């Protein structure tokens, strides 16, 4: 049990030692993860979905995307095993157990590292990844990673999924900093204590109790890494990604504003707010910002035609 008291020092990353025999493999796997957007291929193709239903895509395709990411990592073997030292190892997914993905030797079950892998649909209603990571730090080996893979459809509202730069962090550090933020950084009058399981080791079985549990979590926010601040710069960077010439942040706001129940008055109010956001950017009068304003004007014209 951990209770709030005098703030300890901020957690530091405990990365694999350079003397670890698989240290180069660890570095090469991280390099392969960074290359995923370049080499990711999928036969999945989506069309005919209503714009108001786009936010549900992560629920529908999330597991498929994650499965195909694992397949892509295995296809990138030449990146993380250029000297063919690990030919008997491959990345495999495991259901309902931490971590989601293991680099494992099939014949013996030997595990070299694990990846907690989560997909993030960039146009989901929330402007941040909604993943909850509650695994206790002692269940994470120093070489284990948490990886968030952002994606959208190639043509925004149709096409095949395409990936963007993944977020990669030490799983052990993420667990430690999550608890540090929960207890010592955020402002709350609630009990900030956390019950931490004992006797936990890396690569637990399904029956092992490996989750840290807060004493009080009325909002259900414990474990949301995006709420700790550790992903802030990354999320901001992804918000500026251009999707067919329009920043992700604007496309997300537009889709949130136009749901099936949106009235014309609500639609016009949302368009006005969106126009103000675009005009307040430092890009004005850039061509991309002007294009965004032109699209907003066209949407207003279409609303006039329906009245």
C-alpha cells in the first residue's frame, strides 16, 4: 500500500544495461517500431461508412490493426535481426495477458522482450489516446515497451488504414510515472493511495494479480497515460499532422461537431468556432489555412441549400 506524503524524486527510466547480451536487439526492435509507418501494409479496406460513425472505427478495427502491426514487425526481421542471431524467435500476440506482444522462441517459450501494443484512431472523439495502463511496475522487465500506434484511413473517410509515428516508452517507467503523477502531481482532495500487488514478476500468467488499484477513482481516470502529461508533446505533434491538407485537430473537431442529432443551428455554431480556431493559428495566411477556411465556407453553403 502506498500513501501520499512527502514527494519522492521523480521516477527515472531503468533501461536495459548496455552489458545485457540482447541490448543491440532491444535497440533494433525500437528502430523497427519507428519504421512501422513506412512498411505497414494491410488488405483491409473500408468504404461506405457514414462520417458520423467514423469515431467508432477504433472499436471495429483496433484489434485488426494491432494484429497487422505484429505481422509487419515479423516482416521487418532484417531490421531487428540483421545478423540472423534470432531466427527461432518471432513476435506473437497473446490474449488477455500482459504484455500484448512477446518476442518469443516457439520451441522453448523463452521470452526476450514484451510490448504492450495499443492502436489509436486519430479521429476518435477524444483528442488523446484512451488506453488505460494499470499494470504494476514489477510486472515489467526493463526491456519491455508500451507502444501506441496512431492510424487513420488513407482517404480519411475511406480506404486502407495507414500508420503514423508511434509513441514508444519504457513500460516500467510508464507504470512508475503513472503512480507518481496520481499521488504527487495532480491536484485532488481524494485519497491518493494505491494498493500494489506483491510477488509479481515479468511475463505473468493470466491468473496472476498484476494491477495497481487506486483507493479512490470516481472518474475512472487511473491508468490513462495521456492524462499524466507524458504524452503531451507527442499528442500535440500528431494534432498538426495533415490529413488531405487539413490538420488532424480540425478534422477531429469537425467530426465531433457533426453527429446525426446535430441541428442546423448547432452546425453553424460549430462551424463558427472552427473558423475562429483556424484564424487564430499562426499559419494565417498560409495556403493550408486558407484551404481549411474554404472548406468551412463550402459547408455553410451546403447548409443554406438544405434550408
